[in-house]
C-alpha cells in the first residue's frame, strides 16, 4: 500500500525533516522489519538522508547547492526554475530505507529529508512500506 504525506515548504530552498512522519506511517502499519520506499512526486524537489542533529548541515547543503547551481541567465526553461530541476536531479527523487524494530534504520545522526528547491510550495511524498513478511511472500 502507498501512503502520501503532504508538506508545505516556506523557503525557496530548504530541507524538511520527514523522519518522524514516515516513522508514524511505519508504526500505523505495524511493521517491525522490512523496507520503506520514499518518493517525491515533483521535478523540483528531492529526497535525501543526511545529518539531523546540527541544523547548520541543512544550511550548508542548501548554500552549497545554490552556489553549484545558481539561477543563471543561460537557462532556457520558460518557468525560470531550471536550477531547481538540476538540483533535484543531483539529489535524486527517492530513497529506500530499511526498517528494523519498527523504525527506520538510520545512523545516530541521520535523518530523512524532503529537499525543496522551488518553494514555497505544497509537496506530496509517496511512501511504500514493505514488511519482511510481505517480502517473503513475494519470493514464493
């Protein structure tokens, strides 16, 4: 089954921690072991895993991406958000994470983020939870 999260970004470029929201879906599905696919349904946003303890890391990632891919005069896309499309392609639109003991299997400092590159906007994220039991059934 696929679940959907709706999120609202506030900034042009921002990383939004969605770890707790995804773990709420895992708990509601009563899944203790398996995997979780997280996919953003937009071409100017991404999904990544990175440090969740120090907010400076989120700012550093945003700043670095803005410097690597600035809004530039040479982009030809009519909507004027080509830099956001490039950043989304660099980061990627999905992550597959493992579930262990009913939670995302993340390192001590890791968190799951929606990466907004063309905000503020409302975004939809699809989450598919596969229990180990279901995965075993699919093998047979």
